[in-house]
């Protein structure tokens, strides 16, 4: 039975869960609160991969364990039912005698997937499911996609002018957005498992793709360099952060491969089609390496290639109050769309402001009409 305060306490679970962004992957972000007589008496969140889960932290924070026998435990994701890095949280809940558990959404992991809920119910615990379910699914959208589709969640990040340009006619792009927006980009990097860039963008910007303007981890850097033509002195190969280069199988015998590996760079090979690397194969290789989320920071061609391949889940676009004009470089290369009803449709999230720049985030809604032949 849904109680009037369930949504309130689940909202707090989500606030706690998001504190684990960038530190718990490939685990999900989970927060938990314990409520007695309408008051929170314990709370916690999953802080780091391999560390105790949110429910463990919440239960251990309760000052008097006797209170648990009349309490409700809230958690945004179904408690686990298997031994992984830590023991099953469902067993701990049963052991502590908590009579009611409120769950935001089910865990799609094959080892859980309803088993945690079934175990709680079998022990006589009252279970309420689906509280703020949409918000709980969104919180762990990358984890859920990974376990249901076998691919990372892909976000395209762009910084553009109001008229949709990412560089001037001469290719200059530093800086379109202001300092506050750039700091937010670094924060977003720290919350993704990987950032991905193409060879052309490395040549144009000599990017490091590290986290420097905020605290947080460096993500895995993924470079698409079909012919392994980038210079060895590029910053992306000479900064202390994990790096993978994807190249075409046709270039698998170059001496440069050994030199890159000496620098600590992993070199992997995938097939190519019409002069472009197979992006789905790239994502599958990243999925094998427990990469749940990828932020694409390439240029207009790479962004368009991901959209045409129907591999994009979300677009994160920082828009500056500037105009570059018609001869400047557009955000997306041609997508093969000739009629309005062929457009790629998106669903906007509420806008946010960073200084004078606005951040628009949108989810891809239809992928079926994109022309993949170009």
C-alpha cells in the first residue's frame, strides 16, 4: 500500500544515490533511508564500487536497532539477492527484522531481476514497488541500458552558438561557451565511464579529455583513429589517464601500435564501413570492459555518425548567446533527412543556466527514420 510520504522519502533516496555518480560504476547509484514514526532515523548511499551498498550504510547508521522492527526502509533500486562484492542486501533486511520495504524500481541485473523482492515477500515483509519509478529508472539509465541492451548509454555533448555552430568558418572554437559551462562539462566527464573523440577533433584541439576544473575521476578516454595517423606527441597520449584507441583492422600491423602500447595506450581493432569505424562494434568492446556510459565529445561528423547509426540516447547541448553565421561549422553533418517528417525527434528536459549559457538536454525519441546509408 502506498503511503502519502513514500514519494517524499524516495526523493531523498535519489538525492543520496546521485552522490555516488562517477565512483560506483559499473554498479548502480543507490540511496536508502530508514523511517520510524515519520522521521528519518538512518540513511546511506553506495559510495564506491566494491564497498558496502546503500542499505548497509543506512541500517548501520540507525542508533537503536530495536527501532528497525517498526521501521520502513526506502531504496531507489531493488535490494540485491546474490553474493557479489558484498553479501545480499535482501538477507540483511530480513535479518534485521524490518517489516516494510519501499522500492523505486526493479534491478534488471540477471542475478537480481525480481529475486530480491521475492525473497523479501517470502520472509513476510510488506513490499511496495514503483514509487517514483520513472525518476528511479532515469537515475540509473546507463546501468539499466547496459543490463537490458548490452550497450553503453551514449550522450553526445556539444557546445554551440544560438545559430547551431560549433566553430567559425576558419575552424576556431575556443571558447564558444563561458567558464561556468566549461566547468560543468568537466563535472559531466567525471560522472561518465568514458569520453569518446574522433581523430579530427584531436588534431583540431589537441584535447586532453581529463577532469581538471572540478574534483572527480578521469574517465576512460576513447579515441577513434581509423588509420592510426595521430602523432605520438598528442596530449591525449601523454597525460596520465586511461586511454583506448580504436583503429581499423586493415591497419593492424603498423609499428606505431607497439609505440602506443609502450605509452600505456590500449589499441583495439574493429571493422570499418564506407571509411568509418563500426561504431556499434566500438560500443560492444567498451561494454565488455564494464563501460556503462559514454560521452561523445567529437565534431559534427562524429556526432552525425552516431545519430545515423541509431546509437545515441541523449544530447547534452550548451548554447552560447552568440551567432557565427551561415559559413561556420554546424553541430551535425548531414543526417540524410530531406523531409520534416523524417526528422530525429527529441524530448527536452528542463533547461539550466551556467553563466550566460543555457544547457539543453534532450532524449532521442525516434531512431527508425534516420538514413543509415550515408
